[in-house]
């Protein structure tokens, strides 16, 4: 089998399409080589080897060693150097991980591999640069000691052990904190010795001198890091399967640290924070790539290269254009300049904020790089709500004082209580606090804290530090490199110009401008919200709003699945329609009974001893319901509305505390004992499986009759106003054919009566929810009465999985951790289980009624993966909460293109 894929000098075994096998980095190194960009030669060890490694007790396939040797030989040929050469210029390599999807900061990198006590001398001689050679060696021992041999920060340590050694050395030798670049060759040599001692002391292991032993160790460490805690946390968050594995890239070193004519940088072909079409990134002179991303030295903006290295800058701009034209997407690149010569070390599609994704996609259509269908795909559906996220209240922010500024690393506005380490941030978040994570520099260890935080502040480091990338992708607000903040981890304080902020104090940050504010600053809705829902003219003039409406318009053109909303009030319905919904997929009528003092009439109805008393109470509820429906029908302007009849267990409406019971007794003029007795009578051990849904209407048909009358009288009233109306009455929790038969004949009866009383005609439908397994099983019979099905996937999930929707939170975390389930089944449809019931019901329903209308109204209606699933099932619509409507529209379009 082929385990090693070579690239170099314009030729490559692989190409950009081979990401599953070569990982993202490996595939793109091959692709860049093929299109003639200056890529140092190397090879990629495939993800199959990673799979083999874990399947075979961390060992390698027998054929691997020979193939790696051929790979090294190929590099030697192209570079004209030898691996482990003790006389001439030695071949040094980098070893880096590369999974199918990039996992920023999660995996480890080793540079300058191949150096030892002999080759460091030949390197010094060949380059005539002793300082450089020892600097490379010192870095290598440090990285190798950390990543491969496991010398890592202990709980009680504030600094990386190697950094602590450097710090101590500087103070002993120079009595001050000099720059790393001021360290002499002798200093670096001394540090190498100190590092080796540290390694021995901490691990008992000796640093290996043999380059091949180094290479095997490094490859093993890359494969091993696939299972480290950070990688596992990241994969879980982004649903990356463990089976994918990582590839290993071994590449000839080029050096950004040979002197003032060299440097390393990372850049985006466009601005990944706001989407502007500008070359955006940073670099460091006389440094290796790790220095730029590690956030230890604060890099310079890449635009400064124009003055400092004009020829290299011009070449970079050329590469930028070639890359965008070739990949037709914004690229995130790593480059090194060695003595004025440019080398490309990586390219990948750049991570971006939702705002940037939107602008990129619209601009690239204009530039004819992509078509409008591709533009739809370029906007991740699960990120879209970032665009709807709040900004600071413009009036409030004018009054707020900027106490520090940094780089705008993740846009948006956040306010919260500050915490200086990830664990305490997580705990605070669990207590329900809004948290800002404040760190000297962001590092992958902070991932858990970042997930818990509303926003992140760092005192050092640039916009391309690994964790800043992660922040952006997570949609976290982030300000980086706010150097005015002095953080004392021990005292748990941040000091800004003599003012001390303690852990738990409030700060606010603007990740779009890079500002830090004292205290809490009120946030306000985004332009898209005000432009859409409030029709705010100024908001509608912004580019963001225009781009957004263009995107939604294209989505509507592309989508086959319609999007409706779950709304119980005219306002919610109007909002959803402003967002592009085309009707209501679910009105939960019970929500209407909680308002004002309606609950009293509701309670009276429940407490009634006989039909006459119940009907009297229902008569009081009728005008309320009629008015509610009237409002909704008007807001809908002719769009259809699915109205679900009473569903929850009756006892949910009853007063449960003594005070409430006394109060109700007084209002109804009955003895409190009677109320207590009725509450007891209605008590259920398992209300979710109890007296609820259509069971209420079966036992008390007068409830169904009242609700039908309210709907139809409202329909008649709006008909008379000349407004189109189209009520769809939905019977919940049906499992037996007779249930829907009995309930729908009541509805038809009332419809007939109201039409003749009011002397108007209106159209309506009667349908059912499919939310218990039996309904799916007998769907062909149910479809004889039901004119539509709406999947109630909340209850369907609960009943198919036998997991209470109200109690599953207690163990679902453990289930995800153990990878029994990938996603919360109450958020994203369990396609193999619940989905099969849906498939069955769709087929059976259509067999009886080929044009039966099919929708979904469970929480899953706003989840992109579930929307795609519903599209593939051939449903007519999904229904979700109003603020999820844009996400569902985008997801529906993406499923269709
Ligand atoms: C459902 O069960 O999916 C549903 C939409 O109804 P409810 O959430 O009100 O039970
Ligand atoms: Mg339900």
C-alpha cells in the first residue's frame, strides 16, 4: 500500500481533492506544488497510517519505513542536502499534523528536526551563521521536549518550563529581560544544554541524537496528539469523527530566522473579521512561523512588508491573486521569507466570521469568481445567527470609557464578569454568570474557558494566534493584544493605568473595533434585526443589510422546502414573516391561556364537575381565543396558520401552592378543599404520557368544540374584512385512527355551523401531528381523516428513544462524551431512529393521500442538519422559532443546491 505521498519541484503524487487521505494541509501542499507556487519539498504520511496506528497498539505498517526513506531521499535530491549530514549543509525538516478539517491549535508542530550536536555545527558552518544554527537547535530541543517527550507545564506553574529556563537564564546572564533575538550563539548553546538537563530531569528520557529516531518520535507524537484532550474537545464541538485520523507532513525546512532579510508570516487573502477585500495578516522579521502564531512576540501588520521587503511583498500579492483564482475562496496562508526568497508553507480556506462570509460571498459573485448558488453554500447556516447577534447600544457606548484597546479579533459586543483562567470561567458560566475570559495570551488550553465565555480578552498576541482563530469560528467576541492590561494571575487582577479590576468585575468588549470598556454596557440588536423587523431605514442602507437580503432572496429562489414559524402571538408571527417565513407551522394554543387572568377561567374549566359547568367556563375562554386568532390571522396577511388544539396535561394549569389554591378558592367562591381534592385527583406519575393531547378532547369534546369555534369565528371575521385566511387545525398526540376521526368530525361540524351562522365560506384543513410511534405505524389509516401531517419531533424523539425531553439533560452529556450519540437528539434529529419513523409515515401517508401536506414543527425545524434531512424526506415545510427562520431558509437552500 502507498502510505507516503511526495511533493516538490512542481510535481506531487497527490492533489487538493485528496483531503480524506492526505489531510487538508497535505492535500493543499500538493495542490500548491502542482500550480507552480514555491513550496519546499516534502511528503505526507496518510491518515490510513493513523488508523493503522490506533488499530495496532500504536505501531506502524511494515512498509512505512522504506517509503519514508524514499521520501527523505527525494527531498535530499531536490534540496541538494543530506538528512543528518555532519559535513555539509544538513537537511532539516518540519513535522506537522494535518487532519481533514483544520483543527487550529489542537495538534502539534516540530521545526528544525534533524539537528543534533554534530549537525548543528555543520549547519553553522554551511550558513556561516553560528547564532542562527544554535537558535534553530535550541528551538528544536524545546519543541521536541514539549511535544514528543512531554515536558509540560505543571498545575502549580504559571509559565512553560522551557520559557522559565530562558527567563531565568536572561536574568542571571544579563540581569534583565532582553529580547530573544538578542541572545548570542553562546547563549543559545547554553540554553540547549539547560534544556537537555530539564528534559532528563522531568522525563528521565535522553534527547535523541539520531535524526531518524527523532523523525519516528515526532511522527508518533503527531499521531498521538490526535487523541489528546484538546483535540477531543475540539472534535466534539465541531462533530469531527474520531475515525478520520490525522496525516503527518514532513517538509524541508526553510528559515525565517537567518537574519533581518528573513521572516515568517501568516495572512488571509481578505480580512476574515469584516470581509474587506484587503490583504490581511502579520509577520515577524527574523523569526520562525511558530513565533508568529504563538503570540509571544506581537507581530507587525503584513502591509509593513511593502516598505521593509518590497520585492517579497510584490511576490506575495501575486501569490494571493493566484490562490484566490485557483481555490475560488479566501485563503489562510503561511509563508516564510528566507534571505529575500518567498516560500509557501500552507494554504487552506480561511476561517471567517459570519459577517466576513457574507461579504466574501457577495463580493466574489460580483467579481465572477463564484456563482450565486456557490455564494449560498459559502455562508455556514449554523453561523448565520452571529449576524443577528447584538451590538452595543449606540447611545450607551458613546458614554462608555475605553480603558484599553487591542486588535479586533472576533466581532460583536459582549459584556460579562472577568475570569483569568479557563477552569474558573467554566465554573462561573455554570453558575449562570456571563463571563469574559481574560488571558495574557490565548493558548489552546483555554478552549473550554473560551466555549464558556461570552468574549475573550488577551493582553498579548495577534489576530492570527491559534486561539483567536478558534474564537472567531465559535462566534465569540474577542479583543487581542490589549497591551495596556497588566494581568497578575496570582492575585487574580487586571491593572489598567493604576485601576485594578478583580476577578468577577464587569468589563465590556467590542470585538469589531478592538475596544475594552469598564463596567457593563448595554447591547442592542444588529442592523439586520432592526432593518428587517423594525423596518429601520438607516439600517436598511448598510451594506451588511443589503448583502443579507440578497442572500435570503437567492436562498428563497433555490430552496424547495418552505419555512414556517412556531408562533403564539401576532408579534412573533409578524417577526417571522419579516424574516421570510411563509406561515405558521405551529401555534400552541395552551400558551394563550397563560396570559392575564385567563388562567382563572381555564382553572374553572378544569375544576368543573360536569359538562354544563365546563361549558360555562369554556364560554368565558371563547372570546379570548377568538381575539387571539383574529390578531394572528391579520398578522399573517393570508399566509396559512397551523393551529394546534390543547395539548399539555391539565394539571399544569392548576395552582400547586397553598397560597395559589386559597386565592383561586376565593375567586371562584368554592371551598379550598375542593380545589385541593381536584388537584390530587389530576395528579399524574408521568404526565408527559398521561392525560394530554387529543385525549383531553376525546374525554371532553366540548374543549375541541370551543377551540374550533374560536378559530372559525375569527376566520369568518377576517374573511369579512377581505383578508385571505387559511386555518389548518391540528390534533395533537394522535396514535389511533379513531382519535383523529372523532376529533376531525367535531371540527367539521363546527366549521359547517359557523359558516352558516356567519354566512361566509372559508377554506380550512384538519390534520394531525405525528409525534408518537404508533401514529407513524398506522399513518396510512390516519391519512384518511388527516389532510396534513406535522412531525412533532420533540415528542417523537421522546417516545421513540424512551428519553424524557425534560429529564434527558442529566445524562445526555455522558452519552455524547462516550460517543453513544453524536448530537443531542432533541436538538438535531436522530436520523437513524426517529428519522426512520418519519420516513415510514411519509410513505404511508402518501399512499393514502398522494398530495398530503407534510411538515415538521419540533425544535429540530431550525437545526441545519435536520432541515437537510427534511428536505431529503421531501417534506413541504419546516417550522421553527422566529429568530431561527433565517437559518432555516439558508439551510433549506443549501440542501437544494
Ligand atoms: C413536538 O412534540 O415536537 C411539538 C412540536 O409539540 P410540543 O413541543 O408542544 O409537544
Ligand atoms: Mg408534542
